[in-house]
């Protein structure tokens, strides 16, 4: 499945997420909900004759930074 990489910079820290397929990261968007910040990944890939899709939401807030808020895999 050869994932891609997403780099997230916060202050002096850079975190790396290994996600996606064919060497590319999945499409993602940053959004705010109730004064909290999130990243949402919505992607799909074809493997073994099936198309697999997923939605993945990560928190960007201080108290639960990069913790999953939703994982539909």
C-alpha cells in the first residue's frame, strides 16, 4: 500500500503522519468546530478488486493533540 507522509508543524515541533497510498498522502482539510481545531482525512483506494474508503479525524488542540476523534476504518 506504500503510504505517503504528512508533516504537521506546531511551534518548534514537527510531527510526521504516515498515511495514504501509492506514495501520496490522502487529501485532508483543517476545520474548526465549537472553537476546537481538527484535521479530516477522507480517502479511498482500490485493492484486490475492492474500493476501500475511510474518514479519519485528528484533534489539533493542546489537550489531545493528534489524538483520533473519529476513525471509520
